[in-house]
C-alpha cells in the first residue's frame, strides 16, 4: 500500500513542467488554468498531481479569494516565482485598499461573487479585451463590483457564452484551446456579442475610471483632501444600498436617472437571461461617484430630497469607517428623537391652516408647518395620531346625526 501511494503522489515532489508568465492584473485562477491546459490536464487533476491531493475541492471553490499560505508557498516553490507574484494574482492582495476582513471566508460586497444566486451572474469578462490579447486571460478588475463595463471598448461586461449560455467555469475546461473558450461548446468567448454603451452612458465610464485610479493609488482626492481608498470603497457599498430606492429615488442633476428608472422597471419582470442587473450596478456605481463630486453639495441634496436622516446613513454599517462617520456627522446632524416640546394646540392649528389652504392634510405636511421631523419626533407623532383618531370619530358622529 505504501508503494502504491508513493507511485501515485511522486509527481507532487517535482516542479511544474511548463510555467506561463503571469500577465498584468491576471487572476490566480486564470493563471493556474492556463498552466493546467499547458500540462494537458483539467484544473482539478493538475492541482491534485502537482500541488496537493484535494485538487477537486480547491478548483470548485473561489480560489481567487481563498487565503491559504501553504498553497501560495507551494505554488511559488513549484513555479520558481517570488511569492509576491503569486499573491499579486490573488484578490487578497487588494485587502486594505478595496476591502477589509479578518479571515473572512466569503468575498465582501466590494467583490463580485463567482456565482450570484440572486442575479445568476458569473465570472465577468470583456470579449473585446480577450480578442485583443496575444494570450487571452481573465483580469482581477473584472471581479470588482464597481467594474461593470470596459472603459476602453465602451461595452458592458458579460458573464457567459452567448452561444450555449454557459457561465465561465475554469474547473470544467477539458479542451486544450485556452481559457477564452467555452467549457461546454468550445466556442471562442472573444466573439461573444456584448451590449454597447449608449453615448449618454459615458458618465458611468468616468465613474469606473475614477474608482480604478483611486484603487491603484490607494487614495482618492475628495474636497481637496486625501482619503484612503479603503474608506471610500467601504462607504461605496452602503451608499449603493441607500441609493437603490427605485422609482422613489430623487437625485437632481444626475445624468442617468431616467435610465435607472427604466432598468428598475425591467428588473421587476424577472428574467435571468438578461444583462439588466449589470446595467443597474453600473448606474449605481455612477451614482456613488456623483455623490462625491461637487462635494458636499450633491450628498446634501440627496439627503434632503429623499428625507434621509443621520441614522439611515449610519445604521446599516456593521463597522462604520471613521472617515465616513465623521463626514456624515458634519453634513447631516443627528436629530433629537424627542426634540422641542410640541403642544396639542400647535398641531391643531397646523391642521386647520392646511385645511384653509385646501391642502391634503398628512403627517408629513403638518410636521413641515410645525418645523419638526414627521416620524422621528415622538411627541409630535403621538399628538398627531391622537388628533387624527379623534377627528375621524367626530366625523362619524356628525354623519350619524345627519
């Protein structure tokens, strides 16, 4: 038995036979798959033979986000590359710049999942970039949440072969033609028809370039000050959540607001084969870029027109970045839930005033007349509800008498 095991595992003691050079911004999974193809093997069997016996397990998970020091050291040793070259291909190299996590198992929101159960999106790519490559490969930036279109070719990214509609799956590649060929029908992915961006979408391309430049530098310039890229990208995910208000969103002067409304209507009619969700993410990233421009005017206008409070900007964060909290504390003051004392007569007078103007009497309209928040001020809410109930009761009594 021992002899059989040695015969099976002997190749793990040797270097890789063919070692392709890592290409600029290449994903680790892309490089390993290219090397497996050069060895005339599927990715899982290649890893099992040369690296470790759990090749099937490693190839079936998100190896680009996997943090395994032993694996990295083994890959560096067998390829005769510095370990920095291996780490640079991993998405973990962006930790501290794009995201922060303490031994997290799954990619944070700043990184697109390999398979999103909600949108059904897989590994994204730009067909025209693959067509131009002397050696086609997949980039790290295609995994970033803000990167939904190619600024160079002005097309949306796609995530599958448009011939058989199969997602990009490196682990299933059996042929020896390269990573740019579909694992199912073997069609060239570089010939995939991508959706071109209309001329009015150029604003979104400016946003992608802005985020990409900030990530490369490690900081952004906002209000003439350097802000660490990590703080901006952590804030990015929260702002996307606040901005995604569908038809209720009010965002004055944002150039793609009508496109956003149209995309939300399309998404209401679910169809997993449409690329609408990519377009929505593209527009949401553009919105975040818009908020940081003309600082602080655009953020203040967004908060005011959508009636957002300090709490709404902060509450969804698990760990609030200090820079973000400091910015919100300065721009949108914390509202006192109790506020100044409001009397019942004051609320009655406000209701009568609105009735004289023939204006629809609502909780928000009455609060605007008084000068308090229509949901946060607990004293006002209590008095208003009491008066509304009493007024309805009086109306019913008068109706019975008549």
